[in-house]
C-alpha cells in the first residue's frame, strides 16, 4: 500500500511522515491482510525546465502561410554566440543570458526546483488529502468499509498536527518571505523578451543541459525536415502533408481504438508534435528529431502492442536457445542492457584484444513500411505457431500466452491476426503536427515509437 503526498514545500519533509506511520502501525485493524505501514511516495513540484523550455509553444504558434520561403531574417549576425557552420545561434553557453539571476538559476539545470516558502497550512492540507486517498484505496483492497480505518487516519493526522505545531516554534522553520527567481518581475520581463527570439530546448545526450537556438532557424529546420519548402519531390519524402484536420484524424483514431477495444484517455486526444534538439557533441552540431508522443491517441495501443512484442521476443529467444544447445550457433543477438554483452564476452574461448561499438544513424527512420509489415507479421505468426497458443493474455503489467479466452475486468485477449492489424494500423497512423499543418510519416517509424513499444 502507498501513501502519496505532494511535496509542496520543505515542511513536508520535516514532518517525518514515515516515522509517524510506523509508530501507529498498531492502529491497523487486526483482520486486515496487509498490516504493514504504507510506503510513502512523494510527488514533486514542477521543475524550472517546465517554465523555461518554450519549444512546444514555438511549434504550436507556427503559421504555415508566414513561411512561404526558406529565406528569413534574424539578429544572429550581431551575436558573438552565433554558430560558425549554421550561421545562427545554437549554443549551450549561458553567458548569452544577460540577466544574472536567470543565468545563475539556469546553471543549476532544467531539473532544478526552486525553494518554496514553508506554508504549514498547505502542509496539513496535503497530508490530509494523502491520508484520505490512502484510506480509500486500502479499504478497497481489503474489501472493507471506509470507516474501519477512521481510527487509524484520525490518529495519524493528529500526530502530524502535533508535529507541525512543534516545528512552528522552532525559529529556523518559521515561514519567511522568499520570492522565486522566475517570479521576479525583472526576470519575467527579460525571459519573455528573450523567448521571442530564441528557443530553449534540452541537449541531446545531456538532458540536464540547456541549449539555446535561434527561433527562426529552429522553425525553418523543422519545416525543412518535413519537406515543406520542397514542392518537387513528393514521392521521396519521409513525411507527407495531410489535408485532413487534426480533429478529423483524432475522430478516426477514436473509432479505430474502439474496434480494438482500447480506450483513449481525455488528455490523450491530441497528435504528437515534431520537435528537434541539438546534438552538441557533434561537430558541426546536428539535429535529433523527436515525435513527442508521450500523450496521444496512439499511446494506449502502442503500450498494448509493446507488451505483446516483449512476449513474442521472449518466445523467439527460447527457440534460438534450443538451436544453440543442439548446434552451438547463437542466432539471437538482442540484449536488454550491457550485462548481456559482458556475459557473452566472458564465454569467449579467446581473450578479446579489441572491443568496438557501432551505431546506425538512420535505422528506424528509413525502413519501408511494406517490408516492415511483412517481416513483423512473419515474426508474430512464427511465435504463435511455435508456442502452440491461440491468444496473448494482457493485463495491466504484462502479457502471457493463453489458449482460453475468458471474460475478465481489465484483461484483454489478442490473437495473431488482431495483433498484426493493430501494428499495421499503428504504422499507417504515424502523424505529427507542426503548427497548423499535419504530416504523416510514410517511410520508417519514429524512434520514440520503438521505445514505447519495447
């Protein structure tokens, strides 16, 4: 059982909630199956990155009729931070920020959280809310009446109030007036003006670093990636512009998800945006394009497919291990992490003199869709046949093989044909949005989709 508490300010930590829970463990009813004290989980307040990064606002604001040509003007030539290759500002040097308070804050990284004044009333409010939520879920798990934990919850909250009253008397814990850097008027005005000309984005391979890019160059690079300025080579593009509106595509996605018996959450009714972050470790710097699909209409289907594909991969791994036992040849070369590589190297008969690693620059983004569909169908059908199973049984956490299709709450059953249809639909419905334009990826699949699947 978990007790989720929002970490609104440092007062939450000073209460020592976990210790209080352990002290009054005897208040848990004797007939409960789970008598251990709930594990405390703190949900954190927003980081400064959520207020600094403005790439989403920049992409949402793009109006295609204002970008008829690649030619545009900016003020990058006047900056000493201009990139010598791209001829525009692309830098991680925070000296470009003239406001000292803002610059010192950004040096802490986008994952930093500014200190907040201790507000004891807010602390009590968050604990009360967390305890009530824990009480509801705990009694539901035990199939008991909510009132059975009233004594426990009242005792815990009374102990928290006594602890807070004691902390209030300590001088160093008394509330003091402190204004966040990002709430200062001079910083807010400077940041607002700065973001009119520049985009703050994370840095590839260094997510706790901030990169600053000329806004017009950022937009031009995005539009160039989807072939917006190229009117002659329609068949060779990775992306094709779609005449349908976002609303029409979302409506179609809702219908298709229903046919797969998959629900879409309210906040997922949106298409992914296409963004890019600079590869500052390259010389000259390059771009990594990302389809921000963490919350979109295809996410739940992708998650469902991902669980199935993990199971199918495991089936092929078992099959290849049998071949290896008989023949000595290893036909399975997929590892989850570096431990598999270390294990393999230790099994080598001769000592390795040289170890090298290689990477594909355009692997997933250049796979033809028709070949991908054929090969993935073969992989799925072979796994079902090899395991001699009719269905994959999928619950909230994982997937398992099954020959019986039962009617259960949140459990889904998928056969090979349905799984292939779902993957085919997902491949054909890879859309990205840039401002008021929608594009479909017709060659390859986004790397983010691969990560979500596996």
